[in-house]
């Protein structure tokens, strides 16, 4: 029997457009002999719209952007049960990034609805989205990372002088200031001195009530893909070479000038250190399905973990699928594996 797959994309986040491109790519690559595919579009203002079943690859991104007038009225129960009170999907494939997509909230909804879904569960998604929680768990796993300081808005408002002093005392220049709960480099800036640090912190507080300040590191940025559940596999490594000062939002999505070098030129020692760290990071966060682990590798071959992304970019030209392609897993095979892993995890839980 064909599996019914709900493709969930769009979303109320800064990464709405990226998600639409991913959904278009997945609809082009998924095997229609194996799956009945149902598009579920979350509009920018948060409406959930279920479109007609897809029976062949979509031709353009517009085809996936339904207007509420064009589709039958939707409410949440329609996503759970059909007219015969049967579950609508065998598996849901969330292709969402950022807030309300990658942070455990949609995952929680899918748990409540009792659907198998692709990728990470509630805990891993939420912990992976909060850079402070993520780093605290990485310390527990003994993973090497750059020094950092963190605080919430209330602490900043009541003692900015002390906090700046703490940053200067614990961290070296330059510093990277980040909102704790975002991705895609949104709200991140590099500070070279005290004045820039204050500005960067105030800027980051526009996006979140929690901010992290990290010591800057001069290093290559190298990433690895992890795929699996209890016994995850790790891909070859890939290096990112941004032409901008750091890997910011523009270089990630807009200008296409960033070079991805796969496989990365690293020694076998560095590669095995990274593999070991990638699996330890995956396990400490209790990840499942898909993770991209991002590292800093210094001139002296020291490896620091930067972060994990629990829903990494997933277009065919994104790092994660390319890493797997170079490891021998094609994009359509990756989609199959992720769907199988989702069902496996759900079955084991029952
Ligand atoms: P996001 O989750 O938004 O991708 P990152 O923590 O990966 O956030 O930061 C985005 C980019 O900023 C990194 O890819 C890197 O180029 C740069 N960066 C972040 N932290 C540091 C740091 N401590 N030292 C040097 N560069 C950094
Ligand atoms: Mg990230
Ligand atoms: Mg990153």
C-alpha cells in the first residue's frame, strides 16, 4: 500500500520562502509510485491550508501557495481525521525552519495528533533551537566549544555594566552576539570593542529575551550530516567558505556566493574527531532522523562544536543533502530514509 505523506511547509517565520523552495524540491524528487502526497501550506499569517493531492512533481513554487478561497475550508480536525474518522496521513514531513517549525512546537502538535513525523522530536528540537541550552548539554557531553556568557533582558536592564565586564573578563575579542533562539544568522553580529558589544546586545534583544555572547574564533567552518535514530550514521564533511565577514543571512540565502567544498580537506584525525563529536551531540540532545552538526576547525586542527541544526536546509543544493549525495545517498533516497526513520521511531514508541 502506498504511504500517505503530508508535506508541511511555509510557516510563520523568516524562513517561509526557504521552506517553499524546499517543498518544491521535495515534490519534484519524491517517488509518486511509493507515496500519495498531500501538501499542507502554512501561510505567513499562520493559516493552515490543505491543498489537493499531488500526483506529479509541481512545476513551480506558486503551485504550492494556495489561497484560502481556493481550497476547502480547513480546520485542525481535518488534518487529523477524514470523513470516516481515519487518520489522514501515515507520516507528516515538516519542511519548516526556525520558530514554530524547528523548535519543538509543531513537533508537539504532531505528537498530540499521534502522527509519525520526519525528523527530531520535541525535546531535541527545542534544545537544539536554544543556543544556551544546547551548549549546556554539549558541556555535559564533554564537547569542546568556545567560551560564552548568557543573560536575559531583565538582567541586562538591571546590570548592563556588570555584564559587559563579565564578557570582557571571560571572553576575548572579537565577540559574537546572538539571540538564543534563532537560526539563519538572524540578529547575530560581531563586536570588535565595548561600544559595538553594547549595540550588538541591544540588537540581539530585538529578537529574543535571551542573548548569548561568544568568544570569536578564527577557524574554518566544517559541517557533517547525521542520519538515523538509535544508531546514527555520519556523512562526509563539507566546508563552508563565505565571502562575507561571517556566514550571515545574505550569504546563506541571497547572494549564492558562498562556496561549499565537499568533501572538506581535512586530515583523517580531524574527520574522526568530528564524527565522534557529531554522534555525541546527536545523542545528548536525543535527536532522531536528521541533524547537521557544525564545527569550527582551527589552523592547529582543534575542533570545536558550534551548533547542531535539527532541520537543516534541505533543498538539493543545501549542505545536508549534498553531504549525503557525496556519501552515496541520493536526494530521493534521503527522503525515503527519513520517512522510514519517522515510522520506525513512532512504532518503537508505541
Ligand atoms: P545560526 O544558528 O544562526 O546559523 P551560528 O551560531 O551558526 O548561528 O552563527 C552564524 C555564523 O556566525 C557562523 O556560521 C559563523 O560564520 C559566525 N560565528 C558564529 N559564532 C562564531 C564564533 N564564536 N566565532 C567565529 N564565528 C562565529
Ligand atoms: Mg543554527
Ligand atoms: Mg549556523
